[in-house]
């Protein structure tokens, strides 16, 4: 099948990932559709970040296959230069360069990957910052001078710098107040709609799952144990999924009484 007509952006089959004697991902299968926002939930320490990092080739797999936009991941060549334009990443720890301003952080991947004039690079980077709702004034600030929400936006702008087809977001709204988190959710939705992005989002934020994600995948015991729309996940019989969505802290997700 031609890559462009492939309905899936990511295909993972029979994936096993571990560290020494610990198996973290255990024969996992997952398909991510092109253009969808998929949310990944799972227990803390359950392997969400490891799965994400393995999909983008940062952690070696023990066995199984991973295909991202038709490209096979994790064989011999650890760094395919094309990958920079296939996906962008917002890491769980933000990971902006502390000695660079917001603007310089967004310029960084552009300088690394494109041969454009300085003026053009700055223009493109500034456009990305504006796209995520930051101003010229914010652009000159260093990471230590940014709020948590602004930091996430800069990291998102950097992830989008090279116009990737997929963005990986590892807990993009953690640490934000509910209003800022809601704004960030709206931003992701808008960007997805306008840029046609595929979004792979790890999150514990039940509101994000409900309002942003087209589908939600639940990771437990190293496998995807449930996947589907939020209403479908709420009906899942899997014990961990039930505990996660029907526990005391998720009452807001219960269907409203009619
Ligand atoms: N580089 C590494 N070397 C050894 N063990 C690791 C490494 N990275 C992760 N692990 C282990 O893999 C397991 C899964 O970690 P991971 O970071 O994927 O959890 P998570 O689901 O993202 O959790 P959280 O929700 O807290 O972010 C943990 O037991 C962790 O200690
Ligand atoms: Mg994590």
C-alpha cells in the first residue's frame, strides 16, 4: 500500500522493551490513525514514557516492529535525519535549553535541520511562538522567566518548528491550573484541526482525555488493554481501566444523570 493512503500513522506490533531483568512493554500492539488525537493512560511507572521514547527510536526494543509513517523504527540506524521532520516531541520534563531564550529554543531545531538565513529562521520561529499564543515580549524571556504554562507552549512551538506530521506530547498539561490546562487543550485541538497533525498524548488529565482525545488507549501490564472512544473506555471491564476511570478522583467523568 502507498504510504500516503495508509490510514495509520503509527503501527506497533508485538513490542517488547525492558531494562536488565525488568520487562516494561510486554508484547504490545497499537495502531494510531492519521490525524487523530490519541491519549495514552497508564499507571505511574507503567511504561508510557518508555513506550513513547521507543516509538521514536530513543530506547532500543528487544523485539517486535514499529512503523511510523511507513518508516521502520529501531533497527540498526539510530538516527535517521528524516525523523526530525516526521515528528516533534514535547518531553515530560519540558527540557528547554536554560541558556537560550524562548525564541532561541524554537530556532534551535530550525538551525540544526535547515539551511536558511538567520533572518528567516527568526521569522519562522517567531511565527511558531505566535501560533501557540506567545508574544514578541515572551520570545526574549529565558526559561527561568517563563511560567509553567508558557514553558509548555514554548516546548510545543519547538516541537512544531519543523512542521512535523506527528507530535508526541508527554503530559503536556501536568502542573498547569485547570484554566491554563483547558487553554492548552484547546490549542492542541486547534492545531490538530488546522495542521492535520496526528497527536500522541500521554496524560493523566481526565479532562483532557474527555475533551481533546478522539481515542484513548490504556496501558497496563505492558500491554494496551483497552482502546477506543472515552465512552467505550468507560464501559471497559478491565480491572485497572475500571479502577482508573471509576475511582474516587474521576467522578467528573461519570455520565451526567438524565
Ligand atoms: N532509561 C531507563 N533505564 C532503566 N529503567 C528505566 C529507564 N526508563 C524508564 N525505566 C523504568 O521503566 C518503567 C516505566 O517508566 P516510564 O517512565 O515509562 O513510566 P511512566 O508510565 O511514564 O510513568 P509516569 O506517569 O510517572 O511518567 C519504570 O519502572 C522506570 O524505572
Ligand atoms: Mg512518564
